């Protein structure tokens, strides 16, 4: 059929029929929805950029205040001289060389008590969680098992014994930690060169009696930190008591608390940890190598060291194989489960769903009310729905997510509702579409709160929406609409 040979009136009627086709409009709306994925992707990039900016500011605050702190049980270090031959001729004294080695002993018991006071510290529009803590560690070392060491007694320098205590960031120390060793008051000094068992080491010379069966210690310190407080239990038996004034702490790490109370704005928790899953033996000999590697990003700890076999007796520590990491410690986390940027990212993932459902509702309104909505007006409505996420992001940085979501959704619904009223000249249609869009935003907000049940609730909700649309579509004579004249 040659449409060019049709009379002008016939051509006009044909093209009018094509332009008014509901099927064509449906394809145009589908294509427009795909195009709107581009600004949605740009908004996701903007959210990520603001999130990274917040992280930079947070890192700057923690750098000045104190980082995530890790407190370890103290380690007893006893020096000895090991004779090493330089050649195969062991008879010649000139071929012998002495090297300084260490006997490392872990405590028999450690009792840790801490009182934590977290607070928000702001810089501009961003803030992070910091805390002050008062920590007391006390416990005892058992008698050294000399028969298991295989070290000649005359080579051991008992007078050079030291107590090593590790923390993560010296900047968090309010004052020099104090040590009570068998009733004697002593002080720690930092060690940056020799006994580097931990990230940052405090070392105190002590008087050690090899025949004594119970050497007791007590350490007190005031420590500042941020985001989380972590304990590295190294004793044969470690007991931890923690309390603070934070409403929703998160307890993670190698062990969960045996008792906890988080019902009020204050919390308390306690742990009882035996050494069965400890990677380190009770005592070992060798060089002063690091035994712990801390990752400040606690969610990305070293997952390669998951074997937790307990070791006893005398073992030479291989640092590469026995490094302790984040999976070996107890963590009290003071960060919120999901921050504003994570919530906004989750909401933005539902953006295309809201757009498609809104456009479908507009198309049904065209068919039922016979009020034509131009494709340019669809574009403007889509732009308003995309702008919702930028508005939500900007407001949430100042007034919090919940209030920002309410403000942005009400503003968007009112804008689109008034626009629909201007197009259709029908207040009922405008109210109906505004109610539908408000229900969509309410539905997304409810899914945000459900967390673990969001998938099943979202699937059921979309299924119900689809069922309603299918039911409404059966009440419409689609062919009659295509062949009829509608108001422009």
C-alpha cells in the first residue's frame, strides 16, 4: 500500500492514528525510562563522591583524636644469648657468634575492665564517633617452664626481662600508662626499634624471679579512640568487662559477649575467653617479630588466617604463618549500622521501579480519562522523580535521613500532583496520581526499615501492584481508545 498516494485527509488521519496509538506510547515510555537510567547512574556517582568526602573528613578527625584502638594482653619477654657457628668447624671459638634471642611468655590470666564514653565530633557538616575510655588490665604470669625451653640456664638474662604492652595509636594516650608489677610501681616507655611485637609498643623493664610461681601485674591507662575499641586476648584465660553510654553498640569479632545489656542508652557486656582457639602458644622462643597485623577497615580483615588451632609447649613463632589479625580480636563498634549515604544509595536503587510504576499509572490515566499527556510532559515528570534523589542526598547531610526523606517525597508528590492537575484540568486525577506516587515512596521507605525482610516484602508488594494493574487493564477497551478521538 502506497501511503504517498493517499489523499491529504487520509494521510492526516493515518498519522493521527499512529501518534495516538497506545502501543506506540507504551514503547516511547519504555525508551524514556531507559534514558532516565543515565541521570540515576550520575546520582549514584554523586552519592559515592559525597560518601568518600565524608570518609576523608572522618579520617582527618580520627588522625587528630585517635584511630580505632586495639588493646592487647601484655607479653613477658626474657632475653638470652644463642651461640651460632659461622662455619662447619664448631671447635674454633672464632667461628662462633652470639645472637640476642627472646623467650616470650603469655599471661596465665588477664582481667580487663573498661568504661567507655563515646561522643560525636563534628567538622563542618560531617561528624564521626570518638570516645574516651578508662581501662584497667590485671592478671598474672605463671612460672616459666624452663624444662620446655631447651635454652641453657646460664644463657638467660633474667635481669633484662621486659613487659611488652601493645596499643594501636599512641596519640590516644591521655597520659603515660602506669604499671604495678608485684607491688612495685613502674612506668612504660615506647619502643620503636627492638621489641616490635605490636603496631606500637610500650616496654617496661621488670625484676623477674624465675622460681616465683605467680607474677602479678596491673596496668591502668586513659585512652582516646574513634569508631571502635578492640581487645586482643592473648592470655590462657581472658575476662573482659565493658560498659559505656552508647545506645546501640555492635559486638563483633572472634567471640560474642557471654552477657550483654543494651536495653537503655547505656550498655554493658562481658566476655570469658579461654585460649583454645588462640593461634599463639603459651610460650615460644625466637626473634622479636610482629605477631599482629591490624586492618583499620574492620570489614576487610585478613581472611586467610582462619585456622585457630591451639598450640602448647615450646614453639618457634613463624610470623608469616601465625600473624594475628582482626578475626582474632573482640570488637565494640560505635558506628551506626547504616549511615545516610548507604541509605540514600539503597533508595536510589529503587529509582527505576518508581519511575516505571509512575509512568504506567499516567498511561492508565490517559486511557481512562481520555486526557492526552504529551511525551515532553512525561520527560518533565521523570526529571522531577530523578531530582528527588538529589534533594534527598542534599537534605540528609543537614537534617538526617528520615526527615530528609519525608521532606523530599512530599515536595516531589506536590510538584507532580500540581503539574498533573494543570495538564488534565481534573483535580480527582491529580489527587489519585499523587496518592499513588506517595504510596510508592512509602513502600520504598518501609522496605528500608525491614532490612532482613526487605526482599520478601518487596517481592510481595510488587506482585500485588502488578495484580492491581492487570485487573485495571481488563476494564479498559484498548482498541476503542486507539480509534477514538481524545482531548489534546
